[in-house]
């Protein structure tokens, strides 16, 4: 089988789906790797490095025409053929209609964001890998924008007090943000709906903020966050307001798959913060956890900067590609049996990541979203 590695076409994405170091492990399983010319250059991986590891370098048209399986970071290749398989991140729960349109190509497509959070799939979990980078980079953005330093310093000019950082959400991104803030010398506190993460937060040297707010079943069986009702979020905002106002930096990380990000910080809460404070909203691309957030922009209100970064992992393309490459190659090898693609629908990892096959959307959650939108369309026309 030929594995094709494509150069990313989404503007500004500098990552590559497979790095040279992984090529030998695929070759050992009887797979041939063909890489699009300069696919890895922006991430720091040259064509010569791929060739040295046994991969072939070819123009995009040749890679597309000759490959059995196409690997990319984001999106389904527009030129994909019915007999080909794509493995990438597709955002299928946010773009179900696009999945329905793409299924008409007849191709097979796997979405890595749907990877179940089970023990044997940990090495394939691209969301955790990319969240690690986002949590780290969010702190650096905040440190650069904050008009004060993070650590406490004893100087001849007096003592400089440390910055106070508050992390909302103690998932992978939140925990990395805690660790990075602590390394920079800040006093860190964190909040999460799930009391079980308290020990993880404290193990990193942060204070766990507890509130009189319970959330039964805040997590799906798959390990991803569950959406709560607006009444719950309103009560949460009321309790968070005081804590937010006491901190110099607030980093938010709350996301619910397939849903608009919950608003945790209102415009009123922003106005209650000290001028010069910083909010970094890691949910910016999905609506934002702050009412004022605009993806890809910095919004200034009452002297407070709300930063809405887009695609943070791509700003660290070398290591983002390294981590993504390990995830996608592990998943690819999971699918390969005796040198051939084996789609075993009895396997949870395969079943949960398969989005389209044979001209149809086959993933139950994506289908459910499509059907609900189809049912809502006639009602909207009638009104």
C-alpha cells in the first residue's frame, strides 16, 4: 500500500502529518510512503530528510493519484477518489453538513478528533497532543501581553510581587497551562466542574478553587465534556466573577464537542477586572468562553485584553508535527493488517473514528446532527 503525505492547504497551518523519523516504522509493515514536495518544510522537515528515511518525494498530483491512504492534519482533500481513504482532523461534529457533502465522493474518511478516550487509544489521541501545545503557548501569550512579570523577584529596587493566574478547566490544556505558569513563577489557581481533578491540579502546585456548584455527569462516557444547561452556566458565572476579578491572567479551556463553547466570562465580568489584566480564550475558534472573544483577534475592554488565538498548535509546528505524526502513525498501524487496510467495525477505535464510507456518513453522532438540522430546515422556512 502507498501512504500519501499531503502538504497542508489551510492558510497559516504550518504542520505536517508525518515526520521523517516515523517513515521506517511504516516501511517495516510493508507500507510505501510518498510525500508531497516541501510538505514538511514549514515545520522544519526537509525533503532530503524524508528521502534519507526511505520515503519518496513527488508533486501533489502524483501523490493524490497514486496513494491508497492520504494523511493530512486538517480537512479532507478535495481531489480524493472513491477508492481512497483519508485520515485527518475533520471537525465532524461542528461541520456535519460538510461531512454529508464530502461523503458523496465515495471515499472513506477517519476523523482523529473522535478517538475514544480509552487506555489503548492514548497514543493516538491528537486532541490531547494539540491541547498540550495550546496550554503551553497560551501562557506565553499571556506573559507577553501582561504589563508585569510572572515571578516574584527580590531586587535592589524592591520586591516585585508575582502575577496571579487563574485557569478555567483542568483538562490537558488546562493542566499544561498550570504547569507552564508555575514554571514562570506565577501564583496559580484553577477551577473545573469535575472534583476528581483536584489532586492533579494540586500536584502541579496550584490551588484548586471549589465552588458550591455540583455538576452530575459533567463528562460523557467517551471521556469528553458534556454540555450543561444555561441556568447552570449562569450560576457558574456568578460564582466565578469574584475569582476572575482577583487575578491578573485568566486562561479558559472549556469545550463541548459539537456545541458552541459555553460562555463562562461575561462582558460585565471583564469590566470588573483590573486594567492591564489578560484573558486568553482557548475556545475562541468555537465561539469563545468569554462573551467578548473574537477568534484571531485581541479585544480591549476597560483596559483588559481578551486574546482569542486561532490554531495555536500551528505556531509551534515542529513539535506539533512530531506529536501529531506519532498519533496518526499509531492509528494507521492499528488499521493495517498484513499490509492491507482492515476496517473492523467491532473494534471501538475504528468504529468511533470512521465518519464516511461507501458514499454515506456512517458515524452515529454525525448522522444525528445531520438529521436534526434537516428536520429544523423546513420549520425555519415555514416560519
